[in-house]
C-alpha cells in the first residue's frame, strides 16, 4: 500500500541528511499515517490517514 494520506494526499518528502563534515546522503521523510475505520460515502471503510487530518476533524470515525 502507498504511503499517502487518503484525505489530504500528503506523501513522502525527500532531501538529504547532512553531516557535520557536510557529507550528504539521501533521506526520505514519511507522514505519520494511521489505519482508521471511517465513514466515506455513507459506508465504513479502513483508510490510511495522516494524524493531522485526524486531529483537525477531517475524518469522521466509525462507531
């Protein structure tokens, strides 16, 4: 499964680790995704959502 939020589309970001000696190595930062049972289009489904969307109330959790 992809590492992309189902609500906002947030995905991995890329950059470099930079050491004190200015050595650069590739680095990937992933969003904090959680599997959540949520209401989508009137049905309950399990989706991967970032914690920012959960916290801000963009996700309606299933009871």
